[in-house]
C-alpha cells in the first residue's frame, strides 16, 4: 500500500513548472527551496507557496 501524501519531489517539480512565466522566467532561477510534506487525517491536501525576491 502506498504511503499517504505522495512524492514530495514530484509535487515540487509540478509547482515550479507551473510557476514558470508567472513567478520567474524559468525554474532554474530558484536558488533556495524549503519544502515539507505534512499528512494529517481529515485535513484536505493543499500546497502553500511563498516567494521572496533575493
């Protein structure tokens, strides 16, 4: 049986690709990344993204 929550690196890649042309020209511009996967029963899955220009 698969672990709940999915594969974090695949989520990150999808989010970065989806923000190409919106938050940055290309995701190669991302120089720092902090990510975590938190699974709590009864809580709907979601992604939260905070972007800081450095």
